[in-house]
């Protein structure tokens, strides 16, 4: 079986910049800084879920089969 991995995308966020929902169709690894992840269900105020630190993977909610809607923002 031949497995191929697509080339890695790089994305740099400014402080307090959100990662667009369209970017959440793939998983991302935090390289530097911290990323705040909030629960963002429609019609409800967002709630803090966790901080992603260097080495952490974000965007796994979609691949884990959860119905979580998240807002991802560069924190530092």
C-alpha cells in the first residue's frame, strides 16, 4: 500500500487573530506560542476549553467525530 502525505501548510497568526473556520478542515500543529481554544456553539457565549502549546495538535474535533464547534485564537 502506498501512503502519501500532503505537503505541510504553514500559517502564522498575529496575537489575538482567529484561525478561520475554513482552516479547521485540517489538523494543525502549534509550532510556537500558545493558542486558545473556546467552545463556540451558535447562540451561546463562547467558553474556554483549553490552551494548545507548542507540539499540540488542534483541529482533531472534526476527525474525532465530535459535534464541537470551536473558535481558535492565537494567544501569545
